[in-house]
């Protein structure tokens, strides 16, 4: 199925609105997925993994502050998806970095962390540099890092499969480093036994975007149907009375 | 040509021009009183086409004697070649329906990037006539459909076939042959996204330029088709339309609630449009030189607007009263100008105490009309980066101050009063059509769209005050972690605070809200005339009435089709 960026964006907003996301959060969630896909970073693959669980977040507690000082904070997201909590964590790092030059925010118990890339990009655009690092997986551990310089429009992103043992690895954690004075860059070290490494610099991310703007987005039919099925939850059943509310002519 | 820096300096700071204040301009009833102006998108599009001498001609004309078939116009603009593709099919009167939920139309059309070959034309033929039920690709910028005016089309064809011109009085009453019922762009149904059009196709890189162009082409096709049918009906007696009468035909438009959510959901863009209109007014008010020539032009325009309003027919009592008030205002204005005119500033101030809102805004449109050298260059600045950004560093006392000053109108509303939250806006399962309902309908209440900005600000303010009782020195970022449900409205408040005009100041949840004001505001920016409300939820109007015809491109152009008048019929004085 071939769709436009606007169609994907609007359908995602409906989908998350219907799933109970708040105003502000459902736009964020939609734009996080959309941003990855638009820039060739497999946002729809990430979404397909997240979709079966997204309606469970409404039963979970909101993120809470575990620790905070002037240059750092620890947030527990209680198993929520990054789609509805990571933007606030990045904003907090941003605010602390502006006050103190550099800041670190650690987020625990957060799923789908790749979606942080959109929030990083917003920081770059606003003149703040950010880097993020996280690990993922239960049997095979992958690691990921992304960074953007102050004033840049596109981040870099690397991922690789590690030879780490799953014991002792906190697989749902994420570290954010943010600075108003230092330009942060990040890339995974090749000498640590990593395999299947993927690395995109900001130029490649920009190139992917141009391609999407020109021709739109290809989406798996069943995923598109599922997004729209969920999104139909915001639609009100039609009746003669409701037709009157459209003008009733 | 002006620059963004010069515009910014005129809008804000020590050297700013005397702009009308936000609480005056953003009042919903005033926004619903706007008229077309020379900054309206139809005017700016036509100006561009005429100045740049676009070459527009049919490259395929396959119409049978009844006017059914396929037509492709090739459009050569300075930065690219485009195709306007139109399918004309028989539609029985019983199937003719202007509602968005209709499934068949007399005409369907598309604006396409590049030229179209037979294979692509066939692909379009399989999809364009189906509209929402079809799919197109990113070569298509705009998709639209139109229905015949039952009142006018056959009459005009019969007149021309008889060798006679249509009666101008009748055209003054209904000034079009077709009415467009939807114009889609911006990526709907697989089309090119606005980002593509804006960044890669300079000819259509202004808001709604592609959509307006399709309506203009529809108008031209409708006139060509009527002549085509009449010619085949009676080859010997047929006479073509007199050019002046032909120019007086516009294209009809039927607009419903869909435009209302757009205004609320694109606040930065709407603010930009309003900033440019108000900046143009402030320029005229401050820099507009007045001499005898300007006074004569002013008098002529006042007369023209009065006649235009007199020629505007509507069955709606409310609009009839408004039109009548505007005519009275124009008479009073003329008298004031004859006796006391000392300058624009004094005239505007006088109008604010002596004219209706629609009369005041008519004066604004007239003032802009008189000074193209101060106004027209602003047409290049109607786009906006539509990103609502959170400012995480903003101290909460600053956020509170902004709400108290920029959103004092929202804090002044008592949302506990009966009826203050009675209305809800929702999307129907029928083509996701936006509809208005009552919160008594629990499903509609539960699924309502977040259009109650005033109420959201009100709630945010009380949560903010409560939070600040304990954490007065926190930043917005910290408030967002603690109150994530406020993220959307805080981001909006902070972003709109960076604008001169900000949000529309009205409670859209009130039981007495008039969506018509929202529709009219957007339609005025488009440049329509002859507002004819059919209820408080939808309005008929006329587009491009008086605009140049395709055959006028390349000829002398006065850009003087503001508030067009019925041409005098042959034999009239």
C-alpha cells in the first residue's frame, strides 16, 4: 500500500487518540513514528512491534521522578512506551542542560526507545546537543546510540548486535546526555565484539527524507488496516440526528 | 521586495507599526466578518498567472455533443509543466448531492505534476471519478469534484443555442454553472504532500494555491463546456458568451464544517495570514498617501461595494440583515469621506464606532485595495512552519503570566455556567465528516475533538496554580513530567505567545457558538464572495467571479476584480 506522509500522520494520531493518549501525547506519538519512517529508520517496523501493547499503557502509572539534582535525574516510566513518556524526559534534560551546561537523565522501564530520535531532533533544531544510549533484547542484546549537534536538523544513529550476556543488563533503560555548551556525537565502538552494525550519519538521514517527500511511504497492508481499525475508535456512529450536525441538507 | 526581518520589525519591538490589538482582531465574530481582499489567495494566484503569463491550453479535448468525456489542459508555468485532468460524466438529477458523503458527481478533476501519457490518464480515469473511494499517487497535487447548478446550466446552454446571451440579473442571483463540493490536497488519498509541493514546485508553493487553481480551471472549463454543448445543439444559431458576461461567471462553492477544525488545528498558519492582513492595514494606515486621485478611487470603491452587496442574494435572514447593515455603513462612510476625511487612522477609528463589524472589515478591504505597492509584496509571506514547540526551560511564573495576559479571554469564561460546554465537535464514521453535536449524545461527547482551546487553557491554569503552590520555582519541563496531560495545551500556549495574534478568542464549546464565523473567516482568506448561509453549519458562496478568463492571459491586466458587479446587458444604460 502506498500512502502519503499526511495520511500516515493523521491515521497515527487517530490511532493513539483512540487508544487513550492525551492531547499533546497522541500528536507526539504519531510524529515520533512518522519521523523515523520519513527518515528511513523503520518507524513502521518499530510500531508493528509496539502496537499489540499500546492500549496497556493506560493502566500503568504515569512516569515518576526517582531522583533529581541540578544536573541529573532518574525517571521510572513503569513499563510505558517511549511513545507517551520519552519527550518529557528529553525536555527535562534540555532544561537542566540550559541551566548547567550539561545534564544527564536516566530513564528506567521504558519500551520502544528508538522513538527518542524525533525528540532528539527537536532539541538540535532548538540549539541543544543531545546523545542517547540504550540496550535492548532478552537473549540477544543489541545496543543503540543516537546524537545530534546543536543547530543541526538531522541526528546520527548506530545500532549493533553485541556479545553481551543478558544477565545483569538493564534492557529497558535509556541514558540521555544533553548539553548547551558541548557538541555531542556518538557512535558504537567496533572493537567490542559487535556484529551486524548499522550506522547512519546525518547526511544519509537527510537523503532518506528527500526520497520520502518525493514519493510518499510504502506500508504493509495489514499494518495499515490495523492502524485504521484502532483509529476508527474516535469515529462516531452515524445517524439521522448526527447528519443534522453536519448541516443536514 | 520586503524581507522577513523587515516584516518582523514592523510587527514587534520599538519600531513596530500600529497594529490592531489581538483582543480586537481575534474575536470570533470579527473574524466571521472578514471580506475578500487583494491578499486573498484567489487574487494572489490570478496576479501571479497574469504577471507570469502562464500558458494554459487543452492538450486533449474529447467531449461528445452533450459535453461528456475527458479533457486535459497543459499548464506551462515558469517553474514547471502541470496537467489539469477533468472527467465529465452523466449524472441523473436524483444522484446529484453536494454532501461530502455523495459518491458520484458531474465532474471530477485532478491537478497533476508533469504531462500525462495514455497509461497514466487511464490510471487517473480509474480513480479520480471515484474520489475518496479511489487512490492516486504523489504526482497528483489536488483532487476535486463539482456538480452542475440545476438552476443555471441548462438555461445558459439554451440561451446560447438560441443565439442569445443569458439574462445578467439571473447570473447576479446565481453566479456560476458548477458548484465544487470538495477540493482535496495535502496528501489526502495518496496525493503529494504539502511539503513536496511547497519545497519543489514554486508555482504552487503558497497555501492553497493548487486548490485555488483547480477551482479557477473548473470555472474556465464550465464556460467552455456550456458553449461547446450549445454550439452542437444549434450550430447555426449559436452565439458565444459575451466576454464581460463570461467573466461575471464564477464557480460555486459549498462549504461545511470541515473548515472549522482546520482553523483551530493550524493556529500558527492562521496567525500568519492574519498578521499579513493586519500588517497591510497598518502600513496603509501609517504610510498611505492621500490625494485627490486616492479620494476618487475610494469613492468609486465604496459605491462598487455597495452595489456588490445589493446584488448579493441570500434567503438567510441573518445574512440579509448583515448585508443591509453593510450597505448602510457604506452610505455613512461615503458621507463621512465627503465631509470629514482627514486620513486613514481617523477614518478607521470613526468606523469602529459608527459601522457594523462587517462594515468595518469592508473598509479594511477597501483600504488594502487602494495601495497595491504597500500590500501586494506581503503575499509572499503567507506560509508558516507549523511546529508547536514546548519551551521546557520557561519558568512556571512566566507560563502563568502568559496565560493571564494572552489568554485572559479564556480565564474570563465561566465554564460552569449551563451551556458553556454544551457543544461537542466530532468525526462521523461517514467519511470522517466533522459534525457538531451536544454532550447529551454520550458517544459524541466521549469522542469529541480537542477544539475547546479556551476550556483547555482554563483547566491548565488551575492545575498550574495548584502545582505552583508547592513548586513555584520549577520549570515547564518539571511541570510536564508531573502533569503530562497538560503537554498539548502548554505547548500551544507557549508557541502562540511567540505570535502577534495567537489563538481565536472564543469558546467553541458554547451552546450558542456560530461555526459560520469560522467558515467565513477561512473563505474570506481564500477570496470568495456572495456568502449565502444555508444554516449555521454550511454556506454557499462564489469563487473567482469577475476574474480574468484563460483567453485574457497575456493581455493588459488591471487586477481590478474586487467585489465584481453585474455587467450592463446590451441595451441597458
